[in-house]
C-alpha cells in the first residue's frame, strides 16, 4: 500500500467537488447516501451521474405497477422524477447520461435477463462510447474525486459492472496530471457482520433477515482505507430514499427493496482508492473477497476498529484552518 493511496485527497482552500457515478436511480442514495449528505453538510459541491433510468426495476406500489417494463414500459420517466426529488432533498446536483436523447442507454436488468439484449442496454454499450460519454460529464464537473463501484459492481449487476468499467476507462484516458482521484465502494467484513447482528436485534414485521454469502464488495477490513462515518447523515439519507418509492420502502434506520429483505442504514460507507487502468485498489494487496465464504480462523480481516482516512483533506489558506471530511 502506498502512502498516496491511503491518504485523503488534498483540496486547496475551497470546498471539495465530488462526482459519484451510479447505474440506476436509488443506487446513489443506497450505496453512498451518507457520503453525499455528509459532504453537502460540509459545504462541498456534490454531483451524481446516473447512467440509466432503471427501466427494468421491480415496482413496489401496486398503483404504479402498470409502469413496469413488462406492461407499459414507462417507468423511466417516473424514476427520473424520483431521482430529481431525492437529489433535491439531499442537496446534490443530478446528471443523467445522455439525458433527453433518444440514444440514452437503458437498464439492462439482472444477469441473464432478456432485457440485456435490448440495443440500448447499458451493459452492452461499447466501452469506448460509454467511457466517452462519462468523460464528458467528468470534464464538465471537474471533480477532485470520483466514486463508483468496485470491479464486481457491488453485487455483480451487469449495469453496475459497466458503470465501473466506463468510469475507469474514462479516467484512464485522461492525462495523469488532470485526472481526479478514483475511489471504489467497499464494505469491511466487520461492518457487514455488525449490520446483520443489528438487524437481528431490530426486526421489522413482515421483512426477512439477510442470510447467505455477502456480495463481493464485502472485503477484508484492511482493504478499506477510507470511510465516511456520520450517523447524523442517516436522516438526510432516509429522507432522500423516501423519494424512490417505486424501489425502496424505508422504516426508520432499516429499508427493504421489493424482496422485503431487511437492510440497515448504518451511517457509514467505506472506500478504497482505485487504479483506473486496472479498476482495482491501488494498495499493494488486492481485495480478499469474503462474500462467498464464511470467516475462518486465520482470515486477514484487519482490525475492526482500525482508523480510516476521510476522502478529502481541505488544505489551509492564509487565515483559515485545515479540515477534513
């Protein structure tokens, strides 16, 4: 691990500018809502780029079921409004890739879905073309850092993987001196274990408990070098999630998707600096993924209480103190 890869991104004498690149509406609030709310509260400029409008999402409210892809196929416009409401609520600036264009890419659905064969499916977009579109937004925003999924797309959704690939390729094509820092979203194994314990102690009637292997974005603790830990941001995150009502049901600090499996809003999110050329962490050790196996004696899980760095360090100007966040 290099010192640079484990350090915060220095931002000289002004608010930081962040760009978070996600696949569908609601992903931004589910995966990085604490980070968005925390940095907005700190006075930073936060942008969210959404690559599709989630046309293949399962619809929770019965009165909106007619919008689904297998019926009227009009969910995109509704979810665009949900996204607008969520981003206005949390204070982020919203961008949709090729918004308003007939060439806008659409949700590919889960792996193996017939919708992946659609000519505009995001997962099938030519990488060079997809990366060029993402790079246009990066150039427009000029962020200090970019956040997206790990190389597995968090939980192996084809659109999340394509989002990771397009973001990495967009940044890799930029001159190194002009390239913002890139971070991937990861969850330390100790956090995932704690969240399951918390959910078991705080059941929601009608929802089931999560079980089975963790997704591949859950990694050994030592891989996760940066974090935003801000329990006070959960209220803003939950308020934004309420706008995504076709996809998410919120109950206090717990939420569920259409499968009614409980998940926690824990007030913390983990990251590692990525190499845009490989899409993997810059640290010398590659992620030891624990999602497909239980913890065993001897697993290198790091120190659950280890100190992680903030994403940014605002460097001082004359007469002003340094701050981090």
